[in-house]
């Protein structure tokens, strides 16, 4: 029986051989992948479309701060 929702954090790691086996074996009505770094040295990031679907949203951390979802970072040196 499939899950209703699966959320993958650090989704850029899903295309790795062991991770992709697990991700592909999990059945769900909806799969969401979260990543702040949608890059891989092996160009295998395109596999994410197959595993969890197309990219739906891109946002900057500044926009999330403005929207109130993230705290404004303060760097103190």
C-alpha cells in the first residue's frame, strides 16, 4: 500500500546508487523533494524528475525571510 506523502530532505542525494534504490521502492501518492543545492558533480540531478517529479518552486532565502518563513540571519564577527 502506498504512503500518502513522502518528503525527502536533501533531495540532491537521491540519485546516488543506494539512495535511488530506496527512493524508487517507496510508493506514495505525492513525493516532495527539498534541497537548497540542486547540483551534483555527476549531472545525475536529472534523475530527480523521474524519482519525485519536476521542479515546482524555486525561492531565495531572502524571499523566505520577507515572507516570514525564516528568521533574518545575523552574522556577528
